[in-house]
C-alpha cells in the first residue's frame, strides 16, 4: 500500500491468488486518499487450460464461494508438494521445507517453488522455472490443480455481490483466449477484461479495447505485481479513469459494502 501511494495511484486492487487473507493488513496500511479495491485472483479452468479471473467487491463470507476457494487453497498445497516431488525425481535439489518457508502464511503457488529453485541454483532466476523443462504449463514437473469452470466462478462471484474481470487474456503465455471465448464469458456475466497489462503489447491492447467496447465489458488494467518474481512494479500500468467507478456500479449491494 505504501508503494502504491508512492506511485501516485488513486485506487489499488489487492488480488492475491484464491485468498483474501491480506485485505485487513492492506486496509490498515492505507495512507492519504488511496482507495483499496478488495479482490482475489480466482483460479478457473476452460477446455483443460488455466484461466485467471480477477474478482472484486464480493462478500468473502458467501458460503458457496468460500467453499470453492477453500478447496482450491487445499489443493494448492497437495499440488505444490507433488511438483516438488517431481523436481526431486528430475534431480533438482528443492525440498518442501524450502518452499513452505518461502510461502510462509501465503497460499502456496508456483512462484514460491520458482524462488526455491533459484535459491537452490536449479535456475538462474525464478522466472526461468516457468518453462517446459520445469514447472511451466505442461512442463516436466507441472501438476494440474483443482479449479472451477469460469462460468461457475462468475456466477458465484455475482451471487456474492461482486464483479469478475478476465485477467491478462493476451499475455503471450501457453495459450490465449479467443474473441469468441471472451464473448461467451461475457454472456455468462463477465463484467470486464484486463487491457493494460505488462505482458500485453500495443496490438493486444488495441484489440482488447475494441472487443470490450463491442461486448459492453469494462476495460481494466494493473501491474500484476508479484514482488520479487516480476520485479516490484506497482503503478507500472494504469486503468482508464472511470474503470473503478464502473466496477463499483456493476457490483451488487453486498459488494459495494466491502
């Protein structure tokens, strides 16, 4: 929150993967007129591939959504342990104790494994771990995780008073969502699409901005800051001036009270 204020932001979203555990500390750290947009990056799966959904302004106590996110978090531990096991079979000197120590109280994920791999000298930098050789999607040590279908995730978030935005759909990773897939999600209640992202080039931004206008989606943006993994880059990307107001207006009464 201090870094966000120093970057001159008016609004900053906190969207940790599959948890809202950081919200209380974030609110306590707010300074000046900075506004916190509470959220979560929810894991979902479409056609066997990972899809990340930025979810905002929902009631975290809504039972059905809380049950799903708890199951996702529990599976993350089992998945990470399985990946560490596969790394050991591949000769990578990474232990579960190392990964758990790096994760601390956070929901464990591949970035923690990547940092452990870098510390052990398996890769030069954490980002190098996300390859087919190691823990990238489909990689030798990759293990699938439990995730809900995007349409179900969108409906649960809406029922909890929140709004859902499709995260980095054209980031040049192992696959990208097509215009038709995004249109289908819009039909299911998707509220917005992330346009301004560090991994979106200018052509992708222009295409997504046009698609958002055609589908009536809210264009959003953000740094997708993962600390050491990505370099500390809060404020490196900005959303349109009215994005926050439009998200707020799209949320239900329960969400607007968050």
